[in-house]
C-alpha cells in the first residue's frame, strides 16, 4: 500500500505516522513487530499445587486474599520462611505461588489449612505437592515370556512386579508401560517406564542409585 492510499484511509493521521503505518502494512520494519520474551519454560519450584475437585476449587477461590493471609500466618506459626504470594487455579488445581521452595512440613501445614477449611469435601482434595515433570526409566534384561503363564509378559505383570519391589515405593506411573522385544530372535525385552518426578529428577535418581 502506498502513501496516498494510506492518507485517503486515515485523513487525520499525522505525516510522521504515515511512514510507520506503511512499514507495518507492507512488512518492511520488523522492529515494530512486538517481541514476546519468555521468562520461564515451565512450572516453577516456587509453587505448591493442591489437586482437588473443580467444584471444591471454585468454592476455595471465592476468598483468595483471605486464604493468602491465613496461609502466611499458618506458615509463620511453624517458624517457616516460606510466604504465600498469591493463589490461582490451573487445570482444576489450586496453585499457591510462594517466595521459595516449600519443604515437606510447609506442604503439611498447607494441607491442614485447606482440608480444615473444606472439611466436608476433604476426600476430594489431594495432598499438596511441588510441580512435577515426567522422568523415564529403561529396564533391560526382562524375559519377554512369563514363565508361569508361558505368555508374553504384559503391562499388568510388570505393575505387580513394581508394586512388590520396595525401590518403587511412592512411585506413580505417568503413562502405560511400554514393552519392546529386543529382536525377533531374542527372548528378552526392554521396558520403558514414565513416572511423575520432581523437577530435579530426585525420584528417578533414587531408583537408579
């Protein structure tokens, strides 16, 4: 679009603005395009997530400013340096933004407050946790055939094995177990496991160690 056409469309536009408009329309000045700077690449450690039923979360959100103050007081009473900054809802979960990473005792205190406040629906509220990411494990040397049933090993068989092994205590699977035969002629399999983990990979590291 040329200058005359722009003047006809924008009669009151000042001359020093016409060039800018022309560059934007014709794509001639990339500097005028807004740039979005991402400050974070995922959930922050300085958050506490409280999973709960969406209806219960809706009730909790009615008095957010009061909850922030009460949680601050509860944490202060146990001489914690953690402070609640603000609260919002994300994917049906209550997210409490804090000034630092919450400890297990902080999480217990937050759980106590939330569940006492919503005592009638406490069974709809899960324990508070820090943000989690998926970690994966590759397990080799697993027979592809179950010796007892003489059938190919199944995800259900593996779940029983994991459940009976103490190193997998408190481990929550993030997806269905994947079983891959090493080769056509091999009788061994490779198992891929996705688990919910902390952002620093603490759970998968503890299993490996």
